[in-house]
C-alpha cells in the first residue's frame, strides 16, 4: 500500500546553519533562514536517540535528556508520539537547551495532529444533500521533526548542540501526549529527479483513481470535502449537492496536510496526475509538497507549482 500526502508550504528557503557564528537568538536564526537557498546539512546523520519510551505528558510536564557530542553542530529534533488529548487545537511544546530558549520559535511548537472522517457513506440532510461526517483525532504513533509554528519555513528547525553534554528539556505547554522517542538527526536531502532505470520499459495500463473528497487523514479539522456543482467533477447530480472535491478556500494555510492511501495492482513506476482548480488569485501560483510513504522522493517534489486556472485541469506531476 502507498500512502500519498500533499503538504502546502510558503516558498521559503534555508542553508548552512553551521556557518552562523551566533545561533543563540531569533534574529540571527531568521537571517540564516532567509539568506540562503539550500541546506547542505541535510545529510541523513543521526547524533543521538533516546531509548523507546512510553511517557504520558500533561500540560505543564517536562522531560530532560543529556545529549553527548564531540563537536558543536546544529541538528533537527524528531519526536515520536501519540496524541492523547481531546482538544481541537494540537498540543504545544517548548524546547530549551542548557536551560536557555535557543530562539523565539522554540517557545511554542505544535506537533502535527491528524483527523479522520467516520467510515461509511457521507450523511445527508433532510434535503438529500450530502453533508460532512463526524471526524475524530487519530490515535496512532507519529514521527515529526519540530518546525516553526508559522509553517512558513519548509525545513525543520535546527538546534545548536555543544560538547561535551547539552541538556535538552521538552515541556508540554498544552494538551497531552504519550512520548515514544526523541532523536537528534539530519534528514536525507532528496536529489533532483532522474528517470529511474527501467521506467520506460513499464508499458502497463494500470490506473488507480482516488476521489479527493475522501482523504485518509488531514491535519486541520476545518480543511474538508466540499461540493462543486458542475458536471466537470464526479460524483455529480443536478438535483442535490454532493461532496466531490477537497480543500478550496479552507486549504490555503502553510503546513496543512492531506493524506490519501491507495493500493496498486502491481509493483512498478507510476505517473501521478492531479485534477485541480486554482482560481483564488489571478496569475498567482500555489505550491504543494508531495510525500510518498512519508518521504519526499525527489527535490522537484518539494515545491510543485499549481498555476492559476479558471477551468478544471488535469496536471501530470513532472520535474
């Protein structure tokens, strides 16, 4: 089974944080983010990882770790956790290093929270129009690299670690989670797209169609299926409103995620096409990031452009 998720981020870039002489304040960190275009530090290295945990954390609670290291450097922090709170808003955590807040963003970082629709057909109102089903918070283990709470920066936040020991403290400011693991690492940077060996030999005609209004999960309870009354999208009827698309004006904030799961009939290389309408701002381009099974496979999938169009368009994703 393949899990396909699309994430929207504002186009902002980052680069060599190791070269920043002082990363201990927000302004220096922000300048490092906006000054450069790539991130050479994204190499796939792991500095440290905690043992497997099962720590129930409530608002106001904290947990500390001692991170041994031989050289100063900057690293991303990954949390593995299960959400246990019932509130609509995601939990919020703060991070300190050696009892100091490294930058302003570290004072309030919301871990990602996913929602699911109830199973079954969409319910209908008394006019026989389809309406949104109930939704609930997903209680599964998620891995999440701590990112800016604004959602604007595409890359995870980098935290400076110094030898011989750096004390890492994570405090839960709201909500509740079950913390499973903490890891300091640098994710692998995806490479530019090249045609995979054997891809041209795949001449099969297998096709999988996914209805966008039925996502597997989504990160925002207000981002939902919508009804478009036109025969250009399906399902459609002239007599009633049917939920037949997803997003629209409610899917425009940085960091919002929608995930689709599907099965393919056989292994092989597939092209990915999206039917979309993007008419919110004339002549403006909207961007999405595409993950396959939780990974950005190619650099070209980080900022995929969806150009302005007043008509429904089928776009095959390409480099």
